C-alpha cells in the first residue's frame, strides 16, 4: 500500500471545502426547520416565559460573541472557518432575536413575537448559507476563480516573445487561497526562457502553483506572433 502522501498528493486541502459544504447544508436545514416551526405556531402560539427567555439569550449571546472574535481573523483565509463563522453569526443573530422577542413578551405580552423573530432569523440565514454553499461548489466543480480573468491570462501568455500557441489552459482553486493552473505553450524559442517568462506571467496573475509544458513547433517551422491556436 502506498503512503498517505502518495495516495493524496494534494494532501487534505479539500477537506476544508467539504467542511464548509456540510456547514452550509446544516445551516439550510436549521433555517428551514426554524421557519417551518415558526409558521406552525401562528395559529397556536404557545406561552413563552419572557424573563427566562431573555437570560438564556444573553448567555448565548456572550458565548457567541467570544467565539466570533476568535474566528474573525481567519475568515478570509479559510472556507471552513468562514462556514464556522457563519454558523456562529447565525447563532448570534438568533440570540439577539430571542432577546427582542423576550422583551416584547415581557413588556407587552405579545407571544407572537417568538414566531415573527423565528421567521426573520430563518430568512436572514438562508441567503448566507446559500452563498457559502455556492462558494464551496465552485471549488468542488473546479470552476475558475471568480477574481481571475482567464482570457486576460491567455492573452498575456500568448503575447510572450516566441510563443505562437496557447492551449489546454486550466485554472481552478484547490482550496481557499491556493489557485492552480496548467497550460501548454507552443514556441520555437529556448524552452527554459519561455518557461521562466510564463511563470513570471502566471505569478503576476496570482498563480504561484502552475505547471507549464513548452512544446516545439510542427516540423520546426518558425513562430509567427500573430498565429492563434
């Protein structure tokens, strides 16, 4: 049997994307359940104890704010952390909503406040969970990074002196902060010079992890800069 490194040459980088997807699915499930339960209580609103509700929400709010502060610095660097942060943020919004509902019940005796807050919280969570799921799916389906202009990259590579063909250009995201590319270049120039120039061009587009294959021209013909492939 091969070693773990040989079996998974990219390591466990995709694990965080799968974790984020699971978080998104859980958030959607919870939001849907809260919405369903809230709608079901419209005609049969239960008695809600205002003060215990407020005290419980306060304790939850404090705990969630502490966790949010711990996660916030890594939100942009990891999709998994972003998923966890979204969950905690949803809990925080839920705690605030419960505080509001508890106050309305305690002051005005309006028991439907719990129902209204439940609906609003679920409607707030759903689009954020969908965005998290979409970001995860974009990586899992190996779509090109949204921030990268693949056509501009292709044109820059084609404009390198001595390059007369660019094909099989693929760009995808392995995990948060790690974009990967592969490309074939057709050239009649020194392969090492072309390779170094291509790497510089790829790096200028934020692609530090790239595989470049330099191919010679057919029958040794000279490259024409305006030839397109």
